[in-house]
C-alpha cells in the first residue's frame, strides 16, 4: 500500500509550488564605437549585449515559488533529507527512521 504524501511549504502552506533553485552570476558586455571621434562626447554602441561568462554560485536549494522563500529541509514536516539530482529531480526522504530511533532512546 502506497501512502500519498503532499509536501507543503512550511511558510505559506501551499502545495505544488516547491521548486529547486540556484543562483547564477552572468557577466555581459557591449562594445562602444570609439573610432573617428574627438576625445570626449557621446560614443554609441557597436552591437547588442554579448555574454562573457555565466557561473553557478553555490549549491541548489529548495524554494517556494508562491512566497519566494528559501526553505531549509528541517522546516518541512515529515522530511528528513532532500537529495537534489541535476537531471532526475529531487528525492524527499521521510524522517520515519529518525523518529523511530528517537523513541527507543
């Protein structure tokens, strides 16, 4: 028998709005046309924005798309651990074993 478990946001209580987030830093530039001009004045752009680099800062995290808060795993009721895979998704591991071992002690 499979028990259905709906994960809710601990801050706003909404279901089906959790997402995996990551922070990215993107560096872009635009070239100025500086030919055939006297020193000083207005220099127009030569073209559109070009991307120089994009890097990911830190690790992925769980966030709520409704209230836009970053969520710590310990705040989610019934979840002991979250394993985030870059291609397959997020695995929410329940905290049954943690609660079971706490009762024995």
